[in-house]
């Protein structure tokens, strides 16, 4: 009897340390942040001394044009970055999915950017974008093109390009893996059925890769909302607010404006947004699993 | 329909040559079966015809036109794969109509065609289902239907029945035979199952180790195998092989070995005479041995029964003849006890002789 109870408890006992760490490392700070977001809180105060103001921080933020602008920058950054990365990453994967000599070297080269620390990426691109001595403008000058004011008037575009350079490889390797696990004979059947290269891509390859592509896109989207280092190093959010993504604004609100409560509320807005994407990703994978199960049972009933 | 001709077809993967000059001429509307043990190059040959593998040397002619540089889609053929290779994200109707849709045929024509083919294959109720929602046999039919809807000149099959259970396989085999009579196209069919080969083929091509061993009608191959491999490969239960020697005596030409001493029929004797005293292998099919207690010694084998396998109307006896094992097919009514010593008359036309050195028929 006691043994049976002990046996039943064993798995929970094994999980307990992990649960404790999760609670301390994850839930506690999260709760702290939510709690803090309801207060008018200066960094010199402890959280207990700060005055409780209810939803005031959230309401203020909602009407704050700077916050809205920052949110807009974040949304358009995430949108453009993910769209371009998906197109280029998937395109490259489709192009390089063949067995030619030297292809594996090429593939390794393509994923290098992903392995460089973000701060280094930021510094690299800042130098390359430099208005007079930067690589781009020097090249443009050499071939007789007008100079571009990279980190000035075109700052948002410039940081988007840098992010695309860094993160396209992520989409590329995942798409390549998906491509190489496609059923080979179905593609051969399509060739015999008369599909050209393009038609194979449109009618067979892309539809079969779609589940992987959706999850990959969502993962990238979640990540794109959280970028900080590269932009911090390249532009510090400027000029003006043109590249001030939310993560950057949160950190400035906390350190420069010394408004921890507002910063916490802003974090929570971001959290809600991310939660939405995460949940939709899980919902999607869950739906996929259920569909697979349904298919399997349908077949078994038939037999 | 265009005739297909393979001319000295060679395939190498790197330094390894897997096909060593395949020479094959298929007649119009012929059902050709490539058969052979695993790894003999049947699939490679078929895939080269389909255009899925490059031709290393030699040429493939379809309707007199060299096609080895053409894309699969320009060769006017349809193929059924062993794993069916259905498009998992399309329903049955869309699977079957894929080729027609790529050709931009009018929708009405496509619908009508799919409907007609689905009806002949009993797939009408499943048109809206995805391949994942079908059983193995149904998927097999869809694969077949996809090829039929195409209306191509040549049909290629790579072991289309090998993933089905025995009963379904028999059923589909019969349906295939019916279909091949009805549609009148060139068919090239790969299998390692000699029963499929015998029942379906107009012409059987037996392959082994990247070479064609023999080709001809099922009857030709069964009655006059050119070597020991073909003899042993076709026929179930397989042919018995006994080591012996050709001996010429006053009474005639004999093949004699441990436990037997058989007189050859006149026709066989005339040929065998030239090989007097040569070491040979005697091949006798289990069905060419007839239980006959009164048969004389020079036209019969005396065997010790070891095992009897009851398979219904027929039983297969596993017997011993000297050091060799011999299988015999008998009527199940024959009274046989294990350990018994029985005499079986040998059908004189059923004796095959092979040179023991190169295993070529004498
Ligand atoms: N891509 C490849 N690279 C190297 N060798 C290969 C390749 N494909 C096939 N082979 C070799 O070619 C030979 C013939 O293969 P093939 O697939 O034609 O055999 P098969 O007769 O169809 O056999 P099975 O009945 O098992 O399907 C085999 O020995 C195999 O090892
Ligand atoms: Mg094969």
C-alpha cells in the first residue's frame, strides 16, 4: 500500500527540483514584473515603498504617442524582417537542395552569420554603414552611385537589412532540412506526371513543407519582437525614434526615465503580444497532431 | 503504341558497374516483366527507362526515337511506384488529375476522366479523401488510377504489389491482368515474385547480377531454361538439382549419380552424347516426378520421405536422394508415411541437364 503511493509519487519527486527552479527563476520575476507594473516606482525605492496606482501605467502608455511609435517600429521591423527572411531563406534552400560537389561547403558558409554574437554583428554593420569610410558608401562611390545615408534617414531599412543578413540562415537550414525529408518518390512521380521545376516547387514541395515553414516563421516572429543588441549597437534607437524598438524603449524607460512601473507595464504589453504568437504556434502544432491522429484512426477503421 | 528498345544499356555508380549492357526489344502492347533476385538491377533498368536515372552508356529508344537525354515528362509514360508515391496533401481526385491539370486540359474533360477511371477501380466513394485516410490496398488503386488517367503510351510498374498482404496481392494481380488486356498499352513491370511474372507476362526477362539471363514467353522459360539460375528461379516449388555424370552404355545414354541412374530420352540423349563422361547437374521439377511403385529403375528415382507439407489438394514431400534433397509434388490422397522409401517415375521430357562448370543448359 505505502509502496504503491511511493511509486505513484516517484515521477513527481524527480520533477520537483526542476519545478522549484522554474518557480524561482521564471515565475517569481514574472510576478514581480506584473506586480511592479501597477505601481509608480522609482529605482531608488523598494517595491514596497512604491505607490500603488492600479492600471494607470497601462492607460498612460496606451495614450503615449512615443510608445505607439515604438510599437509601430517594432511591428514593421518584425513584419519586414520575417517576410524577407522567409522568402530568401526558403528560396536559397530550394536553390541549394541538390547534390553538387562543394554544396556542403556552401551550405556551411551560409549559416555562418547566425553563429556570430549579436553585438559583433551590430558593430560590423555599423562600420559598413559608416557614411564616409563605410564599405557600402565607398563601394557606391567607386562605381559612381550616389551615397546613401544608411543610419540616418534610412536607419530602419538598414537595421532590417542587417537582421535579414543575420537570421536568414536560420530559416535556410530549417527549410533545407524540411526539403530533404520530403518523400523522394512523390517528387519523382511529379516529374513523370510532367511537372517542371517550378511546378514541383509550387504544387509539391511548398505545400509539403508548409507545417515546418509556419512554425519556423512564428519562431522568427517571436524572436524579431525581442531584438535588442544589434539595434542598440548600430543606432541606439535613433535617429529620433525611427529605430526605437520596444525592447530598447523598455530599457530606456527603466534606466534613463527612471520609471520602473511604466517599463514593467510596457514589458507586459510585449509579453501579451508574444504570448499570442506562442499560443498560436502551439495551437497549430497541436492541430497538426490531432489531424494526424484522426487520419490514422480513419485508416484503421477501414482495414 | 510506340515500341521500346534498349540498346547495350550500361549503368555505373561511380566505379561500380551495376548494369552490364542490357539489350532488350519489346513488341507493341507487350506486357514485359523484369524479374530477378534483390539487387539484380531491375529497378535501375526501369528508372533509366523512366528518366529518373541517367544513362551511363547505351541508348533507349521509344518509338524509334532516342530518349536518354529527355526529361521524364517528355517520354510519354506513367509509373506506379512500390511505395505508391501519392501526393499526401492532395485528395484522391486531385492526385489522379495532377498530370492533366498540369497539361491545362479543360476541367470538364478532367472530371469526366477521373470519374471513369475511379469507377473502374472502385474508388468513386473515396475521391474526396487524402491518401493518409486510405488503406494500403486503396492507396495502391489510387496509384494505379493516377497512371491510368494519364493515358500515357507506356506504363512502368516497380513492384506495385509488394506492400500488400498475400490475399490482396492475388486479387490485385488478377485485376492487373484484366486491366492490361483492356487498356492495350506497353507495360513494363518489375517484380521479384516469379508467380507475378509467370501470370502477368507476355514476355519475361530474367535478370541476375546486372545481366539478362534469358528472355521469352513464360512457357519458353519454364520449359527450356538456358541455365541453372533461370531454371531454379522460375517455378514453385523450385526445381531439384542433383549432381551426376553422363555415361554412355549399350542400353543408351544415362545420367548417373549418387542414388540414381536414369536413362535419357532419345532427344536428350542425342544432345548429351557429345558431353559423355562430363560432370553435369540434373534438374527435375517437383511436378515432373510421378508416384509409381512399378516404374523401372532406369526411369525413376527412389527417395526417402523426410517431411510432408500439406497445402490442400497437393502435398509437397521433402525427400532424400543420396546426399541431395529432392522435393516432390503429389496428390494429397497418395498414401505416404514419413521415413518410407518410395519410387517416383521421372517425366522424360522434364529432365534438364546443366554443365557443372558454367551451369549452362546442355
Ligand atoms: N544510388 C546508388 N548508388 C550506388 N549503387 C546503387 C544505387 N542504387 C542502386 N545501386 C546498386 O545497384 C544494384 C541494383 O539495384 P536495383 O535497385 O536496381 O535492384 P533491384 O533489382 O531493383 O532490387 P530490389 O528487388 O531489392 O528492389 C544494387 O546492387 C544496388 O546496390
Ligand atoms: Mg527494386
